[in-house]
C-alpha cells in the first residue's frame, strides 16, 4: 500500500483518484513527492509503475484565494496545446474540493533543465550557449503574445480594456489587504504608479510571471524551451507587463541585485545579454513600441514586493512547510527602491 504523501496530497487519496480517472490500477501503488522551488501554488510529482504525472493545487491556506485558480491554469494550458508556445499536456482537472480539500489538476511531467538561480554544472557553459538560452526564452514570450486568444478558445479569458488600471488597483488592494507593517516607500510607489499608467495596446495572452526559472529548458539544446510553467497569473492584457517583470528578475553581472535584493540569477554569467539587449530583442522580434517599458519594470518591482508580503503571510499562518520564507522580509524595501529607480530614471538598466 502507498505511504501517506506530503501535506496537501496524500498518496493514498491521490493514488485511488488517479487510478479511477485513468482507469489504471497501477496508480494505486504510488508515491507523491513535492517539487521544490514553488512558494505559491503547490506542485507534486505522482510516481507509479504506470508512469509519472505532475499535480498542481492551491496553497494549503490561500490568503488571497483568487490568485490560485486551478481551473484557469488548466484552461490556458489546454488552450495553448498545439501552438508555438510549449506547455505540458493537461491530463485531468478535479473541481471537487472533497478529494484534496481544493481543486487540482494533473499534467504530464516534462523533463529538462530548470535554472533556479544557477545553471547546472556543464550546461550552457559558453557565452554563445547562454545567449541562446536568453534568445529562446524571449522568442517563446514573443510567440505567446502573438497567439490570437479567440483562435484558441480564450476570447473571454480576461478583460483587455482597462487592464493596466485594474492591475494597479488589484495589486494595491493586495498590498492593503496583506500589509504587514508601515512601508511608506511602497505606498509612495503604489501612488505614483497609479497616476502614471501609460497608454498602449492590450488583449494578448499574458503569462503574469514569465522568467527563466519558470520554464523547462531542453537538456541538450539550450536554445529550446520545452515547457512554460506556472500559469496562475495568466490573463488577457498588456504584453509589456510580462517583459517588465522579466527584467525585474534579469540581473546583470555588475548589478546591485534587484535594487538591493540579493536574489540568485543565472543571468549574471558572461554571455547573457543585458536588460537593454533583452528589451531590444523583444522589440525587434515583435515590432512593439517599448518606450514606456520603465513603468512596467517599476510595476513589476511593486508586484513582486506584494507577492513577497503574501508569502510571508502564508508562512505566518502556517500554510507553508519549513522556513521557505527565511530572509524574504528584508527584500521588500529593496524591491520598492528598484521600482522607484525605474520610475525616476525612465530606464530599464
């Protein structure tokens, strides 16, 4: 018999459920392992003699539950299958909260390289290969923003009109709901973002958290992205929001990282392009005007600061195992400073 799995995905419960929906008794004898790296939605590998699947579910205690919609994740992954955007194949969606205490879904496990803060030893060791990693990542982002939502059944996946203003209101509201202490610089950044919302096209499918460690790279071809992961914030909106947040995470070798926030990043290695080069390649690939990009970078810093506040709130509430939020509180003021710098300089560097 299977032993109990990790918190939130008991192996006995998961095995019985997967065996039934897959009509395969071999899943009854399975084990469930947590996939490291996530601090929001929970991700597990389900392993049996029948194969391997990945299970995604919301946090054990979703402080702000609207950000953890499994149905939306499952829908966008299913819709993008067969497009130029590589995604894991979806297998099954469970909307019955009585099974695991919350809706969840199953998808294929895509093997490859995930660069969580660093590249694995021996992978993309030369500058040309590292540049290829960056170009592949940017090309997939451009391909995502080129997918016509209506043609893949996502015409109603979001409300493009007023997207930027709603995003500011939403994340300011998140900050006000989760406020851990007085943070005047974060408040000032929020106010300035709200009064300087740029005009621009909207209506593309946006990922909402696109960055290097949210994709699976091909193990032998660094220029190829095998799958884009973590779609919990996806919607229809402004594609520059994805690019702006990507640049927040895109450290350069001489940086004071993330405006004073020490976050490891493989992009500091020789060969990875600068933030300006990243922005210019995206502009060249898509033909989009990126003159207002600094506002999106500043908003990305603010959004990331609020995400950190939410992670700390879940940690305090006991919804996260271990001390995964250790040291994160000290990053919030640095993120606010990074956003301020982008607004004041009008530059992405």
